[in-house]
């Protein structure tokens, strides 16, 4: 089972039971026998931009960055903390406004997306995008009982 640690907290309120449910559902859905902890960190736009530039060579901010602490996506047994989700709190607010949802729901959306990246999913090709989006949509429906925005 995958768990999380909130390294920092956002300025908006969110239901921690839903966050727990996200991790439980991801653990069940992926059906890998691994477990591990994923850190969740909230930063401002400039801090995320700096990380994006340093680690990806892209000099602009983004909504979320995913860092995995290993090279083998298939074997987490020997790892305690397997990755980190770095969220741009300012982008959460602006994207929530753009999508007509709450910051809480955008946060949950980005967590699902980012954790899937840590577990080895990507969207570099059209086929990969379809697979990842399908898993995201299924998880969203299982957790919220509604279609993903």
C-alpha cells in the first residue's frame, strides 16, 4: 500500500479522508505488490519554476512536478520514500478557476496524475497518454462517483 506524508500544507482546506482514499484506490488499481511513502510538498510558482529549470531544463513554472527516488518502477520493496509530489499552490487556484472546480478537487486531480508518474506512467506518446488518462478517469470515478473534469 502506498501512503503519503504532507511535508507542507496548502492554504486551502481539503478532506484528508479523500486523500487517503486516493492512495488506497491507486494501490488497489495498480495491483503491484509494492508499498512506499510519497511526500507531498506545496511551493509557490517561483520555487516550482526553479525546480523545473534545475531538473528538467525548462525555465517556466508548472502545476506539479513528480520526482521518483529510484530507477526501477517494478520493485519498491527496498524503498521507504519512493517519490515526491511538488505542487504549485498558485497554479492549483488558477486552474481550479479555469476548470470551474474547487482548489481541493484540482489538488486531488494533480495528486492522482503525479503519483501515476511516480509509479512509471507517462504521456509522452498518444498510446501512453490514453492509458494514463484512462487510469486517472477510472480512479476519479471510483473516488468521486463522477466523470473527471
